[in-house]
C-alpha cells in the first residue's frame, strides 16, 4: 500500500509518499513552495498542478490529508482550507480514497503525545522511517507523519474488523 500524506498550506504544502508493505519506507517527500506575493488564485492553480504531478509520478493507493488547525487565527485556517481543497480535488480527480486527520491525531499516532512540537515530530518520523537525518523542511516531515498516522490507523481498523468478525 502506498500512501500520499499532505500537510496543506498556501505558502508551503508538504507532501510525503510512504510504502507500507513489510515495513514502512519513505519513497519521496518535499514541499511545494510559493511566494506570498503571488495572488492566491495563481498559487492554488499551481498547487493543484504540482500535486497532480506528484500523484502521477508516485501512484499512491490512498491519500491522507491533515485538517487545518483553527486555533486563534481563523484567517490562516481559511487559507489552509483552500490548499486542502486543492489537495482533495487533485486526489479525487484521480479516483483516490481520501482520509482526514487532525494535527492532534497525527501527533498522537506518531509521537504518542498529541501536543508534540515540530522537532519531536521530525525526530519520530526519522526514527520510524529509519532515515539518516530528520526530513526537511518541516512541512515535508509533517506530511510523512500524516502518511504514517494513516497507515497506523488503517492497521488498527483492519485488526479491529478482524476481531469483530470472529
């Protein structure tokens, strides 16, 4: 199973591709960066195009997207929601199943603590994927964490389904 994890943003959107066959392995990760001076509509179009290319290149089976954290800055959450919508559209146009996780869910699954900071997430992603260095930038590490979270949730759901059906 190949998962594309996405950490949405209109200035930097992180993506991480992870294979989960025998053991979890990173395939690719990165961040799609944009200038804040570029009009939002051009950033969103470019985001869609670049994300579609990532999907075409890596052929994920499923997509996991981090939900925006609202917090105190509704304007920021709204902008992230726009980026999330482009990610959803890119995946949906390829017929891919999409799953959503809150930042706290991702941190809980990856670090065992729902309020971990970015460095803790990066370090655990490094350990879980057996990487020589922390993934950079942090948006890419966050996207890998979303993919790992989805894999762990899928394993748990599958395990529970087997137990219930017995």
